[in-house]
């Protein structure tokens, strides 16, 4: 779960919530019920999140101020802005591209 949290830039409680609601697909294994999430399931979740965000932007539910705050935060943290929903729309490989860019830092 910590790898999923790292990829999504969120905490473990958020990942647990996503798994518990079924928003992020995963499964539990072993007697301790450890969670596992397949790369494909994580990429699918991210793709759905980008599409949902793009819809919110298109309807005006996300303000210009919201997006500029996110851009400045991610640029400061990673040295480059994260791809926008428009750049990744319809591109399931967006997460792989982002991972590759991060590993080259």
C-alpha cells in the first residue's frame, strides 16, 4: 500500500479509504489481510481520476486558482509540473511516463 500512496502522492489512510470504498480495485492476501493492488488497477484508477477532473474543469467546478496552486506545489516538490488532465486524457500510459520522468531526476 505504501507504493500506491507514493504513486498517488497521498497518505496510507487515503489509500485504505479508496480500497475500502472500491474506488481503487485491490485484493487482500494472507492471514493478515495485506492489500495488493495491480499496476493496471492503479493506472485505471488514475485514468478515471483524470477524466473526472477534466469533466469538473469543463463544467467550471475547478477554479483557475485551484489548478495554479496544484501546479506550483508539484513543481516545487518534483522540479516539474505533473501532467494536466488534458495532457493525459485517453493515455493509459500517463502514469508510466510520470514514473519515468521522476526516476530520471
